C-alpha cells in the first residue's frame, strides 16, 4: 500500500527516542483510563475464567455485540468444570451468531486441559498460556496481564493503530516485523505494577478515542500533546496496512428440504470452516429448479414442490459464498449420508446454525 505523502518513511524497528517518548505517555494514559474506562462485566469481576471467555469472544467482535453473549454463556457455563463437560450442541448454540466457531471449540479444549492438568486453575505463566488452544500472542498477553498482572504486552488492531499514530509510523502493520516492533514498544511502555490496566488502557483509547477510519478524536485525547501523528497532521492516514488478499468466491445451491414439521440438516465435517456445525444441505454450483428436483429424486425423495428462494452472499475472511437456494417439500425419506431429519422447533432451540444459513431458516414453516 502506498505511504501517504505527508508521512515520513518508517523503518520496522522503532528508535530509542521514539520509545522513550512513548514511555512518558504511560502515566497520562493510565490516569485517563482510571477516569474513563467502561464498566464491563469481565472488568468488574475479573476472574481468570471470565477474562479468558471475554477475550475469546472479543476476537473479531465488538464489545457491544459480545455483552449479551457473555452473560448468557456465564449463566450456562460458570466455570472451567462446566465448560469442560458441556455438550457440543449446547456449546455451539451459546456461540450462535458470534461466528468464528473455532474459538469456542478452543475454549472448551482449554477448559479440559485446565481441569485435567492444572487442577481447575488457569496457569499463571505467559509461556503456559501460549500453549493453550486458541491463545496466540495477543490473547495470552491479554489474559496473562489482565487476570494475573503478568508484565506482557497485548497488541491487537486497536493498539497497533494507537501506537502507529503516537509514533507517526507508516510501516505496514500487516508485516510481522512491524507488529513485533510494536509489541516490544508496548512492553517497554508498560509499568509492571499495572500491566493489565496499561494493556486495557491502550485498547480502550483505541476503542473510544483514537478511532479508525480517519476519525481520531484528538481533541479529547489524553495523549494529544505527545502524539507525533497529531503534530504532523497525519493521524487520519495511519495506520498503514496492506490490503488483504482477494477472497475466493464459491457458488453453491442450498436445499431447504421440508417434510411436515421436519427439516433435513447436515453436520459439517469435524475440521475446517464451521467445523461440526449444522447446515442445510448444499451442492457446489448453481442448479436450476428441475436440476434441484432431480437431485432430490436421486436421493430417494418424493418431491411435492420446489420453489426458488432469494440469493444470499456470505463473506468469511478468505472465502465468499454465493448462495442460490430452493425450498422443497417432500415426503420423509432415508436421509443421505451425514444428514438427519430434525424437528424445526429443535433446530431453533438446540442446534447451532451458522449465520450463512440463518438467512434461509426464515423460510421454514411456522
Ligand atoms: Fe490518536 Fe489523536 Fe490521540 Fe494521537 S492524539 S493518539 S491520533 S486520538
């Protein structure tokens, strides 16, 4: 991505002067945080379990969206023991709508390790946290620092944006060397006695003040006097991030097969995208109505009607599904391999349906 003209070129490694300058900003940042931090359920009662669940939910998801899920999840599964023993369908149902379902599977694997290897307590070691399923550098740093005040950084997209602006760095934050440099900077800025608060303060500043999409509220910022991007007038152009690779498009035809008050469902494979979740059967490519009817007849269905449903497009990080769909009414027939008939009420009450298929659940009878 081209560097904005007003910003000087930045090496991946930050200078000692930049680092020292940023270190002086830790105190005003913490003062601001003490007076402005949002009251959040995982902050008011920051047990290691609650912090871990919140961090897994917050990956790729906004705080406001997470709040109702967090309360519901904690009410159903209040500790590592209950999470370790939870039934898979219940677990996926609790996560339904949050997306990125591998997070909840990792969370359960972690709970099982915590129960079987650590006596039901999350380990107080960054290195051990890093080995738990689904915890990368960011999440291990966030959980370790917030739950145990371990002096480790937690650098997410919000923090990368704030640090890029504080240093007026035009280095590409998609580059691992640049991310590493900002992790080192965050660690050196962090007062060890308030490691968790400092990490949360940087994230909070990014979420509430140093906003993305060219709109930082610099006049409300406690760090405006020491911010290089503010001084240079280039805050809105930072951070610099190379665009992601183009997504692959996949076309498919979804079959919403209904018999009375039952619908045909299929379980997705145990590994890969949306692993283990339920879906409406679908085939690659765009079928016509007669082709869809012929396919069902080949599977042994007596088809009473086939009608077209609106197209849908669902975007994942690396793939786009272009979904064409038909609703078919049939007699009950022997379900194809991997499929099962489900009462429609059970689908809504007990089975987790990915967002891509929720669109078609609206067309189920009553
Ligand atoms: Fe962000 Fe503006 Fe604060 Fe700099 S002064 S950290 S650009 S909000």
